[in-house]
C-alpha cells in the first residue's frame, strides 16, 4: 500500500507590525512655547521686563546711585551671556536663551546710561551699541541660531520702549534703531533668517508710526525724513539679501512681506511728513517709482533668470507708484480710487500670469485705499447726487473689487470670495450714503431696504446662468437684512407702522425681489427640505405675518378702535389666515409652497402655532372681553371670536399636513396634541368664567381683585371640581386611566386650594358654597367615576 506523501506545511508569514505614523507637525508658535525649556524662556522675558521697569523707576525716584544701578544691570547681562556661551555645547536651547537675554540686557544698560541718565556721551554710547550689535550678529551666525538673533534683536528694540519716560530726542532713538537695523542687514548677508528680518521690520516701523502719531511736528521733517529713507532703503536691501541666500527650483525666494510692506508702510508714513507740502505726495511717488524701475533694470543686467520673480515684483511696484503720481498731482482726493484701480489691474495681471505676489500686491493696494477714501469723505463737495467724488470714488472701489473677484475666481483662488464681499460692501456703502445725503430722513431706512433688494435682484440671474456662486449671496443676505430693518422700525417707531416712510413701496418690492431672486438661484436639487433654503422661505413667511399683523394693528388704531377691545384679538387674524392659506390645496400646488412644503406648511406654520398657543394664555390673563359696540355674550365676544379663528386655523393646518403627506411636528404627535389642546382649553374656560364674573358682577379683571374676591374664589373651586368630574366620568366610560388621573390631579388642586386659600380668605355664604359644592362634586366623582382598573397584562406566550 502506497504511503501518502506527507502534506507540506505552508509557511505563514507573521503579521507585520503597523507602520509608525509620523506625528503631525505642531503649530510653530505652540512648538516654540512647548519646545526646549519653555519655563526658562518665559522667565527670561519676565526678567528682562522687570529690569527695564527697575531702571525707569530708578530714573524717576533716584533711590539708588546710578552707577550701581547700571553697573549691576550690565554685570547681570554679561553673566547671562558668559554662562550661555559656556553651555552652548551641552544645553543648546537653554544656552541660546541665556545669550539672547544677555544681549538684550546689555542693550538696555548702555541705552539707559546714555539716554536716561546721560552718564556717557554719544561718542562712547554708539560705539558700544555697535559693538553689542556686532557681538550679537557674530554669536548668532557662529552658532547658526536664529532664536538667539531674534532674542537679541527684540531686546534691543524693546529697550527704549520699556525704559522710556516720555521725554527725549527722537534723533538719538532713530539713530539707535539704525544701528540695530544695520545688524539685521549684516546678518541677512550671511543667513536667510526671515524671522529676524520680520522682527526688525515690524519693530522699526510700528514704533516709528507710534512716535509719529504722538510726537511728530512739521519742524521735525529735516531730522525724520532721512531716517525714513534710510530704513526704506535698508529693508529693500534686506529683501535682496534674503533672495540671494534663499532659493527654490523655481528661482529665488521672495519675502513678500518685506518687498511689498516696506514701500506701502513707508509711503503711508511719507504722506504724513509731506502732507502740508504742495505736490509732496506726487513727487514722493514719482521718486519711488523711478527707484524701483532703476533697481529692476540693474537687476535685469546683473542677475540671471532665477531672479526674475523679484525683478517683476520691483517692476510692479514701479508701475503702481508711477500710476498714482498723476492723480496725486492733479487731485489728491482721487488717490484712493487710483490705488484701487491700479490694485485691480495688478491683481488681474497676477491672476492671469499665476503670480501670487502680484495678486497679493493688487489686493493689498485696494485694502489700504479703503480707509483713505473714508478719511477723505468729509471734505468732498456733494452738490450733485451721484456726480461727486465721494460716490464715484466708492463705486470705483466696488468696481475694482469686483474685477479682482472675477479674476481670482477664474484662477480658482480662495481669496475670490473675500473680494466679492469687499466689492459688495463698497457698493452698499456708496448707495446708502448717497441716499442718506439727498433723501429726507424719514425715507432713509426704506431706501436702504430697496437698495439691498435691488442688489439681490441684480445679481441673482447670473448665479445659474454662469455658475457664479457668489452672485447668490446678496439674495441670501436679503432676508437677514429685512429682519434687521423690521427690528429697527420696531425699536425706533419713527413712522408708527411699517408702511410709512415709503414702506408701502419698499416692503412689497423687497418681498417680491426676495421671491424672484430665490426663484433664479434655486435648482431642482434645492427643492424640498433643506437647511438655509428652507429657513429663508419659512423666515419670509413669518416676516410677512409680522408685517401684516403690525400694519393691521396700526390701521385699527388709526380708525379709532383702541377703546373697543378688538385690538388684541385682531393680532391672531393674520397668523390664522397664513395658516389657512398655506394649507389651501390650490396654493399647495403652486410655487413656492409646492417646491418647499416643509418650509411653509411645517416649519413656518409650526412657529405660528406656538405663537398662537402662547397668545391664548396671555389674552385670557389680560383681556376682559370688552367688545364695544357689541354687548358681552359668553362665546360671542372679541376674545372668544379670536379663539375661534385660532381653532379653525389649527384644524385646517393639521388637515393640510395630512393631505400633503407631511409629518406633524414632534410636539403634536401622540398624546402631546391632547396635552397642549387641554392646557389651552383650560385657560380659555377659566377666562370665560372670569370675564363673565367681571361683566355680570363687576369684579375687576386683574389678579389682585381675583385674590380678594370671595365670588371668584368660590366659583373657581366649584368650576374646577366640575371639570374634574367631567374628566373622570369620561375616563371611566373610555376606560382611560391616564385621563382619570388628570381629573384626580385637578381635584387634588381644588382640595389644596380649599385648605390654603378658601378657608383663610372666604367667609359667610361664599365659604359655605365653596366647600359644599366641592364636597358634593367629590361624592359624585366617587360614585360615578371610580378609578378604572389597570389594563390586564399580556399573557406570556410559551413556544412548544
């Protein structure tokens, strides 16, 4: 017999361990705080600030000899510097922190000795500051430590700020900053540390702007202008040095913040310096334009193709400043509009050529020109509507923003949406302002509403035709705008009713524009239930109800119905009619209800149902049923007829939901509908009783009178007992234990009321009638309506 060959086992590969997932790179700011020795970094910063405050305190109070103060500060800085240098190989992060703090404290000590105490002359102070700057630069480059350079530079720039007493020579301050910036420039020659460049740039120009805002006077021009030119040229050089060391396969890197920030911020500061000089801004822009063209020409001859990006940036800046030279020379009020137009052209060119820096420059020009046109607004002649610099300038801003939006949208840039908002805001500001200038005050609000409606109607057709998403935004914003306008009308009540002050035209136009715009922007996928779309339709319906109710209320007052008692019940007429109309089969088959049944028949009407349910409680608590000229008849008076409107509206709505195949709101399903209806019915029944006592027995219709009235208290006790009896008898017949418990609870309330209220406050026949009546009714309950038995438990089914 042949032996079976042994089966060969198939080797099973062991499961591979899961690949290690690299942790995500943390945020740079978080990494700086949590990396290294964060406590030491924070402690050093605190120490530096404390020393600065100590020096300033000593200057003011002169409590300690100056030599001891500054000597101690200088020694502390040297100690930190030496210890940091010695630890550079063993604890690098900690060592760099100590060295940076030491450099900053040395800056502080020398500047304090020279500037605050005047202990050393400028001939000694400035060489010392230069030596510290050279030392800081050498240490940073030697250890390849951008952190050290940043600490040292920040400490140096902060030293004058923290130790300042508000007095001093600005020439010394800017001379000191010139030394620090030369250190930044020297470092930029050896290292492409963008963070250090930004620290120097931000500190120099921010502190310069702050000083200029507080202290600059026209007589300081000769001593301030050279420093401004120096700092501008220095940071142009810093940008070139950075591009020299930082490169990518596509070419030299460009630090856009420095390249475009230096001329923009510098030119803004220059405008303050030459503000009182005729053609000062024009000559300045011309000089800057020539400088950038010459610089670009030199770079084109001396550099290779990898420098073309920076070269094009300089050419773009030259074009910008050359373009604005003419309007600055002709009429300075057109400066902002010219910047905006130039920005749109540059952004369009950059988007077409896929040059992000040019796009950034174009957008920045438009954003910077915005505040300037607002500042010029008050000094512009407004003799003719629409033909004035204020309106045309703002319209040009809007047009420039819209052109930029279209260019960026075509290029697929995320910034396109923001530029559309920018253009839309300027359009609305221009038209609003023009309307407010030339229309009477009582027409301004309705003019604003009409402008917003017209804007929505203007843009909406482009949404579907050109797949232009942003064109639908004005129509989406129209409903919130209408709500805000209505709130403003309610708050101010200038006109007294919404159709005054041109509202009889503006409101119908806005509603029609909203519906037409929605019709243009909605697609087949938008039909039915949707978030914002359904909200807009439901919101419009509720807005119309509020408008109609307010207008009807005002008209009734205007014809003299305030004393008649029909005003409060009239509030339910418009909401009830709205509930009936949206449930009408004819309208259910037409747009917009047919397209958005959930919005109109469920969401919108549900809000009206809640409001009407609350109205039932409020009106029964406050309204006495006065119905002049009709006499009071229970069930046939102003309040009870209002309840009839509400009941008809609710029944029609519920039937309409069923015919449309829509679910009821959650709070109206199951037994919840009976609960809410029972509470409203109880409030109405008590209202009928109290109104009858008011009209037939002259009991005042207010809480304080009800509490003191024997008749009211006894009537309520007997009435509640009768209601409890009715509930319990009904429960017995229907074998409903739940309904019986409701009646029992109401009876318990009656007993509690008897003990706590009636027994203490009632007297004589009223107390007797109350107790006897309730007692008889309770006996009747016990006889006719005992508690129904529990439903028998279902027998357990046992499977064979």
